[in-house]
C-alpha cells in the first residue's frame, strides 16, 4: 500500500490515455490537458515504474513490454474504481460515446448501412471510427485495446476474446449475363474453365472456395486478386470473369448485365461474428452497441 502514495488518480488516468493512444498529443487532447503537462506526467510515470513505457520507433511510439503488461490490469482497475463511484448507466438518446470498429470491406457493406440508420435514429451521440483489417489483425487490435469491436470470420480466437454469431453466410457466383447459358448457371466443368476473381486481403492465404476445390483434387484459374468486394463486382460486366463470394456482398447488384447463380459444387457456409475483448464485456454502452448490431443482422436475415 505504501507504493500507492507515490501515485495519484490523475497519473493513472494519464497512464491509461498514453498506453491507449500511444501518442502524447492525442493523450493530451483526450484528457483535456496541455501537451507539456502530459509529457511531464510521462516523465513521472517512467520514474515510478522504472521503465520507459513508450519508446520511439520509425513510425510513432510503441509500448514497452512492461507497458503492454500494464494495460489490461490498469483498465480493469480503473473500471472497478469507476464502478465504486457511480452506477453504470447508458441512455442511447443522450449519451455521447465513440467506438472503434474493425471489419472487412464485405462487413462494411453487410452491416454498416442499416446500423448507421439505427444509430442516427436511436443513438445520435454515438460515433464510429471504422478501419479495415484481416482477422489476425483484428484479434491483435482487440487484445492491444486499439479497437472496441471486430466483425468477421474467426475460426479460432484467444480465450479473452468473446464472440457472438451474427449470421450464417452462403456463397454465390456472379457473372456477366451474356456469358452464361440460357439456364443462367454453369456446370462444374464450365465453371473451372472460366477465369476467376478472388477477393481477399491476403493473396497468399487459404480461402474457403479453393480449400473446397482442393479437397476434391481440383483448382481454378484466378486471374485477379484484390481486397475490395465492391470493386470486384464492378469488374465483372463485359468480361468472362466469375466472382464466387459471400451472397450478401452481391445484395446491391441491380444491373441487368450481371447475374447471380449458385456455385456448381457445395461450399460450406461460414459464420460471420462480432468479437470483443473481455474488458468490454460489462460496459453498458458496448453491450447496447453489440445488441444493436445483432438485431440489425437478424432483421436483414
């Protein structure tokens, strides 16, 4: 207990802001303090913990090993102290909160339109900062406290990350209508003979479609790989290309030149989930946002 006399609540709050923002100026803005004052507090914290806490790299600052180990216990301690002072309450119509979300281009199109309509009508004080990331990056950002919520496909995840199923997604194929037979579908042989577009953020990683083909000793000819669903859809018209992707990514296709049809072989559905770190589990505003996302996805189903 004697060591606690060396530190006050303001220093703990400053430490949390610095470890979260990894930037002295942004931490100062978050705390409504001057940058020199926060720099002085950082010097005090370095003496107290006998550690640099933040070290400069080629791009910005990064946490030391000690600082990384402090982040979770510090957040939990501050949450507990805050709970001692006041009973958590959340009124979506009158509360101002900012959330950081990470999702793919597909997730952006599948979830954000109806979610933003709901937020503007029911919780106008909630703002979102959305970044694009793959599943590994999302999980790392959740653990590091860089994002509040991730949306995507997570076959595995660390135990401190919670998950909730939003919907089961199916695959569909998209092609120029003029390149298809009258029945609007392709046999497996014809499908394999056509050039294909692959949408992925990691071109060298495995994907559900090619894994399914490989299990039967088959492969397709991928002539274009890119990370954006919307761009891929816009490239199909006027070509012999085929896009095999999540059905929801094609929901807004409304041109007569393009035709959606089922794959000529069974591809397993995949689970689209929202994931969050256990430190956010009991946050009333975070719970409300998760529920809002889940409800919008169920309505879309």
